[in-house]
């Protein structure tokens, strides 16, 4: 199962970190559409943040693991863009979990 953890600041629900771990085991390696979808959404979001905002996220990635702490940007406009892209990731992962809930679970934590 793939586990997604989104940590939010309690005061304003700003995303401060995320971690994605595990494997769906929906199909054989290389044919697992759920793992491929989650990977495309999460890695694509990190790449989009870097390309569109010039913010380099301190991301850690290994086989079946991706995590990042999200530093608040001093420029509010840039920080808002980073948050919008992260919220988009949460929506897309939520759609995958809604369709394949047996293989993907999302946890949100307030800090």
C-alpha cells in the first residue's frame, strides 16, 4: 500500500511537509498504474515547483519513498504559488486514492 502523509500548520493549514512511501502492488513492477500515477503526480509536482517558482525543495527520494519539508518563502507571491502546486498534488493524489483506496491512503496531520 502507498501511504501519503501531508503535514499542515494548524493556524493556517499551510502544507509544511509531505511524505509518500510504499508500493501499491496493484500489478507487476513496470505495469503498476497506481505506483506510476502516484510517482508522476508527486515527482511532477516537485519538478513543477522548481521550474515555475525557482524554489528548490529539499526533497529526499529513494525506491518507494519521496518526502520534502516545505520552507516558507519570504516572498508571499512565490510562497502562494508553491502552496497552490502542493494543494494541486493533494487533489490529484486524493483522486487516485478515491478510485483505488485499497492501494493508496492519505493522512493529513495538523501541527
